[in-house]
C-alpha cells in the first residue's frame, strides 16, 4: 500500500501529458469501450495514430465507443 507521501505527490504533482506524435503508428488498446481503455484510445487518436484498434468483448459496445471517439 502506498504511503501518504506517495499519495500527496501524485495529487499535487501529476504526471506530464504525453505530447509525442503517433503518426504512421498502429496501436491496439484492450478494454477500450469504457474506463481507462477508452481514455487511452481517445488519447492515441488525439496524438494522430494512423490506426487505433479497439479490443472489446462486445461488438455493440465497441461500435458505440468507436462512434464516440470519432466525434
């Protein structure tokens, strides 16, 4: 279990945002229809990945996530 110093450091000094471009890269994100996986897939799209493959268990939920990401 992390100590209080570790927790406070994360709260007041969050990690830096990734700004590296993923142009001409293909990325596979598992669990990408909700939660952390969805946020990760969205970030890769924002970073100009040429192809983002959404790995999901349910095709309808994957299609819904895809339509939200494309907006």
